[in-house]
C-alpha cells in the first residue's frame, strides 16, 4: 500500500493551482476523460498526479471548501479488496477510469473521512452498460447532475462517447422557471438523452399540518419542472432519444407524514406512462430510488443522518442503503434497453417489500 494522491476541495482552483506550482514545483497535467466535467485539475510531480483539485461552492454535506476531500491509496488486487469490503459489510462506490487503466473504490473510515483505493488494472469493456448507439455526436443532458444521483449518472455517461451537459440552479438553471428551461434547450441544439434528477426537497408533515406553499413550490420544481423539461427536450430530441425522470420509493410505500413526496412522485410515475405514449417512439421512463446517501441530507444533523442510514442498512432486505452509483445504473438501463418505455425502475434495497 502506498499513498497515491490527495484531493483538495477549494473555491479558488486557479489560486490553489498556482500555489502548488510555485511552492512545490508541481505541474499541471492530463485528467481522465470521465472526470473532466468536474471543475478542477491534476497537479503532477514528475509522472505522478499527487495533488488533485476540485471546485466547491462550500455548501452541503461533505462539500466544505478549503478542505481535504479524500486521500487516495494505491493498492494491488482489485477483486480481492472489493470482496474484503463486501465481507466486512463496508459500503463503497466504484469508479473505472478506462483511459488510464485504473479502477477505484471509494469508502469511508469509521468517523466519516473519505478514502479512495486506486488499482492499476485494465477496465473490462462495459458491454452490458455501453449502448452501441453512443457516438461522438451523442448529447446527454442531466438536470440535477451537479449533485448526488445526477452527478453519478453524469459520471457514468461521461465514460461513453459524446457530450454530457449538466445543469442545475448552481449552473444557472432553475427548472421551476419554464421560460428558462425552454431557453436552456435552445442553447443546446439537438439532444439524445434527457435525465432529470433535480428537486430532492419537499416539506414533511401530515395532511392536517401541510405547508401548502412549500408543497406547491416542491411540485413546481420536481413535478412541473420535469414535465416542462420533457416537453422542451422532445422538441429537439433525435430519433432513438430517451427521457428518464426520477421518482422515489415513497410513491408507493405508505409512510404517514410524507404526503408531499408521495403525491409528487406518484404523479410523476403516472405521467411517465402518459408521456411514453404521447412521445413514442421516444422512450420515457422513471427510476425510483430508495434511501440513498447524497447531499440531499446535508441539512440533517450528522448524528441523526448517520442513524437513519444505519437503520436503513439494518432493516432493508438488501442490508445496505443506496449509493448514488447504485441508482445510476437504473438510468443506464433505461437508456440502453430499446424495449423499455413507460416503466418505473425500482432501485430501493427492498424497501417496497419490507
Ligand atoms: N437520496 C435519496 O435518498 C432519494 C430517495 C428517493 C428519491 N430521491 C430522488 O432522487 C433525485 C435526486 O436526489 P439526490 O439525493 O441526488 O438529491 P441532491 O443530491 O440534493 O441533488 C439534487 C439536484 O437537483 C438540483 N436542483 C434542485 N432544485 C433545482 C431546481 N429548482 N432547478 C434545477 N436544479 C435543481 C440540485 O442542484 P442545485 O442545488 O445547484 O440546483 C442538485 O444537483 C430527487 O428527485 C430525489 O427526490 C432521492
């Protein structure tokens, strides 16, 4: 085992880059294709990229700026190490960097610090994941792709030929604004795949105490926002195109106090079926995630959040909570399988049968 690299989150990528160049004589170099969409750079000491910089707005769970994001260790034996994590029931996420022949696993030390295990191993062709229809001209759009599940989908799509455009409020697009959504698609030109993961928050509480204003605002983003995005995308979508929305397991799991999320996700699931008929032969589906560890829970107190995830791992039939990469596979399936339309793909660790 060797130390491989450190990744620093910063608001000032240029300043931090200049600092490492001046003080440590590091030089800027190539980054793998799959992560080039993330603002940042790799700084090399001779042939080794020892310092990685990534941008941060400084808000959200695990997103504080001017901080160490994670430390990378170089190891040997990817399969054996992954099997060990499985055996120890340690959750992890994966990243394959085909162009530099590396496989990576992200896991957390018990107190939370993020670690990355790096292996120099060729990446097997992703035949089952890699639709032959992706070319250098393919344009995929991930609305909500700056965080959580959307970011994992954008990462997976970035490994394929073509271009991935990521948008959210932090890139200047608020999908509650229908005119802004229409203008956004006009700037893009023809597209092939639309994925919508935007809008994770909605007020909780019982029907008797409902926060009507908050509920309507949540619908304006996740429900009406998704509909408007589909309408605008369909205008310029090329043949073979797909639209994949995101609902959530609460659409069909009855949990008192979650009426807004339940109603919003159920409405979206119903609308997927209508749109799949109206927009055919474009295909329209939804992925319905279960509890997944993302920045959506940044607002919770750390202890309560950890307890919630631990409880889920202890009670769900799958014995774990979701990682964004688990859910991302559902979007790839919806995009790649030409016989899937009007479907809701449940990826929820068994929450619906519990
Ligand atoms: N995580 C879970 O446990 C879970 C469970 C069931 C369902 N889901 C669903 O999965 C989807 C993704 O959730 P997540 O956990 O990945 O959430 P997340 O990490 O909070 O990401 C949400 C994304 O949506 C964007 N967004 C929010 N409001 C927006 C708006 N008005 N216009 C444009 N973009 C907006 C955010 O970026 P900006 O802040 O920059 O706008 C962010 O990129 C959501 O629909 C959520 O309901 C999640």
